[in-house]
C-alpha cells in the first residue's frame, strides 16, 4: 500500500528517474482524484445547507473553482502518466490495491460537474454551467460504469485476492454510479419536456439500484474482515470512512429523485417516490451514524498507535460530505430541524477534514515525499 499512501518517511525523488518526465508523474496514481472529490464536496454540500450568511456563496464559488483547477491539473498529469509511463499505469490496473481507485476519476468529474451547476453558474452563467455539467455528468457516468464493471472483472480474472483482504476501497468503483444518480436530477429540468426527462429520471433510479446492490454485497465482506482479522493497517484505517459514501449518497439520490418526479411520472408513482425517500433515507442515515462512530473509534485507536498522514486521509472528506447532503435533503422532506443541525455538524467536520488533508498534502508535495518512488516493504 506504499504506492497508494506514502508517508513522509518515503525517500525524496532521485536523479535516477526518467529524464524529462519526473517521478511526480510516474508515481501519480488514480487515488489523487480523491482530493478533487473531497474539495468539490465542500461547495456542493454547502450549497444545500439550510444556512444563509453573507459571503457564504462566494466562499462556495471559490472552493468550486479550486476543485475545477485541481481536476484540470490532474487530468493533464494523468494523461502524461499514461502516455509516458504506460508500464506503471498497467501495473496500477493489475494491482488489486490500486485498481479500485479508478472509480475516483468518475466521482471527481461528477462532483466538479455538480458544483458547476450548483454554484459555478454564478460565475459562468446558467447556459454555460448546464452545458459543462452535462458534459462532466455524461463523462463521469460512462467512466463510472466502466469502473463498476471493469474493476470487479479484473479482481475476478486477473488479481489474486487473498482471504481476509476485503477493504472499504473495494466500494470506490461501485459507488460511482450512485453519485451519478444523486447529481443527475439537477439536469432533468434542462432536458426537453416529455420522455427525455422521464428517461433520465428512471435511468438515475437504475444507477441507484446497481450501486446499492453492489454495496450491499461488499459491506458485509468488510465487516467480516474486521471481525475475523482485526483492525485495518494504520495507513488504511481512514478508508473505513468510505463506507459512509454509498450510505449518504444513496440518501441524497432518493431525495433528489423524489424532488424531480412530480410531473414526470404518474402522481401515484411520484407520491411513492417521495415516501420512499424518507422511509429509505432515515434508516440508512441512522446506520451511517452508527458506522461513523465505529470508524471514528478505530481511527482514534490508530492515531494512538502511531498513524501518520497518508493520502488515505482524504477518505475523511467526500464520504462525510455525502452524509451532509443526505441530511440536508431529509430536512427538506421531513421538515425536522434536527436533520438540519446534523447536516451543519457534519459540515463543520467536513471543512476541518479538508483543511487538514489539504494542508498536509500541500506540505508533502512541497517536500517531494508524496509523489516519490515508494520504498520496498520491509
């Protein structure tokens, strides 16, 4: 796992790396897209909070712009990685510890696209924001579907998975369609009236279903691994927060889809979708809070045992952000202020986590430790 989450003790880059290409590009893995997701969700979640104050909208816009810049930079760097270091890119795909992170590319595209329509339109204007979101949502959904099929295929046909190695990282490729399901409803009013809108609504429900059922298959394996083999390695302990992603995102998805349903389907179906949003969202968000407590306790244990910074700390960001949006949408559908207060509390944690992970990541980049060649395991 040193490829995914090098620590500050990793040696700096040496002159033995490929001339003109640099170790920063050669060892840039798909896990870096998690930093884009974690940054973008600050703007996306903030836009749906039941909170208004002067300057907040401007702050969300600044964070969205930063996430868009990060996305463009990473897309360019990863393109160079594939062109100049195809051998390393192939090794990433064939590594069961790295391949699941290809789901992060999809979610980074989707998160920045959703933020473009939610807050970026203040800068770009609505027509440009809609067009940008449509492109990013389509690209993110296609990449997500490819990852949701391709990574499990590689795990079955090419990877060698040892017993007791189940990891929350396995959720990354299959949760990507859930992000599409949650953000797709925002595009529905901009589609032609009639069947295109209804087709988009039902397509998002299909994306919701495929991701949910895959999640229900993986989470028990993660629990079984914890119960039978003990805590995860220290550097991987933050990935326990990844389980919150499909929980919060699915709650967000069903509530957003319920908002888009009236006028697109029969009134009876629209009413059922609205009821399902609450009857599904409340229990799932309750389980998310239970998992949050368990994951936090294990993270505290890991810190006490010497857990240092790694790129896995970005797992504290996007999954928590999905719980913020899930709680905020439940506030809208239930009218209970308690969900609003929960969303605000989780958002405070999210902002803190992004600030810490972002600062430590920038520090690691400046020192040249995060992108240097990993050391062989002892």
